[in-house]
C-alpha cells in the first residue's frame, strides 16, 4: 500500500479509502490511485483488511453433494450473486443433509470467520438441522421446507406444478398423470401439490402419483408402466431428466409425442430444448434465487433480526413442442 501511495502521490490513508470505495475521494485522486494499483498489480491482503474492519467479506454455503441440476444451479446462483457483491464464498458439500452433518459444516465455516451461512436444503430431513442454530449466526435456507425457523428463499414449486398441469388441462386433456421426485424432497412435494390442486380445481380425481428418483432411468421405467395405461394422453414429469426417460419409453411403446401423449417437464435444463421433441417445461430462475438469498443474508449481517418466512421466486412456463391439444383415439 505504501508503494501504491508513493506512485500515486497520496497518503496510504487515501489508498485505503479508494480500496474501501469511500465516497470522500476526489475523482482525479481516485483515478491516480487506481492506475497505480494496476501498474503495481497490487492485491489487498484480505486477512489484514478483516483485522482492521472486523469483516471477512466471506460467506459460507452448505450444499448438497450432488450433480442434480437444481441444487447445482442453486449453488452457482448464490456464488455469482456473492461475487458481484464483493464477497468470497467458502463451500462445504455434504453427502447427507442430517442435523449432525449440517451443524458440523456450520462449525467448520465459522472457524473460517464467515459472516453468515446459506444452507441449500432440498431434503426434508435437513429441516431438523435448522432448529436451534447459533443465535448470533446470520442464516438463510434455500429450497428448503417452508416451515423452518430461519428465512427461506425458494422457487414456488407448487405454483410451477399447477402451471404445468393446468397447461395440459387447457389443451383439453381429460386427465394428467404425474411422475414425482423422491417423497423426502421439498421440491417434489411442492410440485405434486400443484398437480393435485390443478386437477381438484378442474373436478378431476387424481390418479396415484408414480414416484421416481429424478433420474432419466426412473422416468424410463415408470414411462413403461404409463405407456400401458388405457387412454393415457398427458403426463407431467417432476423434472426434465425423468421426462427424457419417459419420452424414450413412450417412443419404444409406439406412442407418439405429442400426437398420442403430451409431456411437460420441470427445470428447463439446457438440453431440454434439444429433446425429441423439444420439451415444454417450467424454468427456475436460479440467478434470482441467488440474489434474494444473498439479500436476506446481508440484512442479518447488517443487524436485522433472523426472522422466519419464505421469499418465493415464480417458475416460468416454457412452451415448446412436447404438448399439444388433446386428440381422442
């Protein structure tokens, strides 16, 4: 910092003000300091700055160790929002979201002097770990069960499931079947609730939901069962991977999509636009989830109390070619 100050012809206090974006620096002075920083390739010492300011500018994220599109995209959305706000992110990935593992992860992150923690908690078992967390730790849960004692940011899964089912009903289909995700996932339960709600509002009795595990293989196996259902004309798959397996099962059974059976997925993974046929699906705005979760966390870091409540992000219906008007056979 002394070298930067000497090259710019200012005091080291002025350099510090520029680094901390203090508005009380003249534009010409700021320009000279920034030029000196670039010429010297100066990198501020984050540890030293934390000692002076009492702020580490580091946030912790406890994530689910999975390649599934939703949790992985949620993590990316949080990291992008944090970096744009000038925060570093320390991540702990867990294979099991149980109370002991989550509390251990939080303790590891606290030893790294994080200012707050975001917990990606898609499984209902994680809700138990969110009870009796350290009172002095800012915490936000993402994609978690709605009835937990911390702020939650989540995509409106129920509304998304309702939109998917209503779209098929609006196309004239008399009944919509559902392939759901695992029952211990909050997202799966929310999407199934939306499916049931849409059928109930239409006066249609819901058939049993078929439970998958988010994989294309489970969608394929359940699709083989559905292909044998008399009069099958519409299916809402709980995610795009299961929809992919369903499409193959229907094709192998000689059922045309969307001529014989209409299919709607959920997630809008990058590949869904290139399925055969391109998949109608629900898009989740993971960037917005990241921004809102960061906002809720920074509010606590700045002194606001930790208040339970849910901030929901809407899901968007993306219409492609896998769903068409009902055609009686």
